[in-house]
């Protein structure tokens, strides 16, 4: 083990910067990175956003394979980054450890649950940071903090050594402030794409646009027009949620399946240790405990039908254009009603890639009310590297 302390964490991004694992030499040499504190690193305890979890789980004896791959490629790990409690939140605020700072939108949340990782990248403390995305936990923070982020194809990167939330949706992801670094990390973690992507059209669904307030909708449509022009592709606005109750129905399928799996993963631990939780996370687990196996089976069957539908719709090179989040970051003093409204609209957008098992890249692009909102690409499963290359190709909004 080598020791390197990060002495300038002024944004509360890190929970630990103690003994860090040794690195190798390779394609990521010279880059520094942070790791969301749900991935195990040998010799360190994983807190998973909870001091009770930290106290009741042993020090890790092995390192998660995705973290090890980054180390082997020469990247230098500088610390473990904060996560929302048990990763069951999109807010970016932890009841026990506070809120990492969003330097790109002061006074506003980072989004979560990969809150520390995105904060560290936005503040320039690291070159990239590892996160995880179940229901939007990379895509939303990337959008709200004005950086790049990716949710990878479901099950493409192994999640061994990662504390689960809902295994049917949990994916590895990462952030960077540079599209080329995003692709370098992708090459180390993904290898070659499983399928080729030759984009034939860009698809910005009308039912996604309907979820946005006018200022965001207008900015997104302008961004989509610019991107379509740069890529020389037609832009279509066909509705996407034409099966299983539309986007509201898809979000409900996601919610029930996620909740059941979260309770299966952690219900026994919660029942035994009765940890104090933030009110929002505690309420989510309470509701999760009431979801029956029959509810879960019905939700999973519905999700499978959505996945098959999306796979068919994306054949032939269709690339979805989606906002990373439905709006700018919420202010710290946002009301409970504002928080809930944001979450509902966000889940109806993020459930598209979630239910479809699709990769989705978010790019910094728009500024609304002086705050960032990202836009990004999603496409057929297995086209992760192609989407990262597409993000490099279109550049930025300037």
C-alpha cells in the first residue's frame, strides 16, 4: 500500500483519503481518480453512506474488479468519495455525512447518489471518479454539475465487490471533465464494443419534452438541433412510451422492482441493526418492505417487455437524445414538494435506459438560470464506447 493524502478537499467530496492501493503502469498513467464508497478496496472499510454499515461490516480483503482494472491501467486512486445513504437517493445529501459541494451551481445540490464522485470531478480534485448508476445516480449528478458521465450497459462491467442496491439495475459508471478521458477510462473498463453503432437518426421523444419546464425544453430542443446538424443526422420527436403505460408506467415498474430487490439485499440488516436513516431513505426502505414477491414478478415481466420493445425500436442505428436531468439542480432550501416533483420527473426520464438496460452518456451542454443541464446519448445495449466516441465527436456547446 502507498499513502497519499488529498489535502485540498474543500468540497466534502471524500470520506477517506488514507492508505491508497498501489497502481500499475498503463493507459491511465498520470490520471488520479476517486472511488464511490460502495466499492470495496482491500484493506479499507466500506461505509456505503452509513456509519452503522461501516461499524457492522469488516474491512475489505479484496478490491472490486472494476477498481482493480483502473489501478492496473496506471490510474492513481486518491480516496473514497461520499455516497448518499445506501445509494437509495438522487438528492446528493447524506443524513450522516452532509452534502458535497456543487461548485458549478453554488447553493444547489449535486444530485446523487454518486455525489462525492461528481463533486470531486467538478472541483478539479481528480481527473475522473468512479460512481454507480441504478436509477440515475451518475446521469443526474453529471447533468447538475456540468461534467461528463456514463451509465454503462447493464451487466457489461462486473459489480463484484460493490454493495448492491438493486442488482437488476445496478451498473458501473464514471465522471470526467473531459470527453477524451471518459473514452480512455472506457477503453480500460470496457474493451471493444459488443456491437457496432452506425447512427442513422437522433430521437428526442416528445413525451420526454413534456416533462420539462419551458426554459429547459427550449434549451434542449436548441441543443438537439445543433447536435443533429454537427452529426448530419435527422432529428425526430416520436413518442417513446407507447407500451406498458408510458413513461409513468415504466417508472412504476422500475420503482417496484428496485424496491423489492433493495429490501431483499438489505432488509435483514436493517431489521437486525435498526440504523438511523435520513427520513427520505428510511421511508423508501419502509415502502420497499411492503412490496410483495407477486408485485415484483409482475414488475419484472413488464420491464422485460419494455426492454424488448426498446431493443426493437433502437435497431438500425437510432440514437436517443435525452436530458441528464429534468431541470437544474435544486437549491438546498427546496421544499419537499419541489424535491418530490423533481424526483418523479427525473425517474420518468432515467427509467428509459434503466428499464432497457441501455448505456447512456451525459455531456455538459446547456446553462439555464446560470446552472448546468446536460444532454446525452443512449443507444442499443453494448454500444458504450461508440457513445463515448460520439460525445467526443460533437464537442461542446461553444
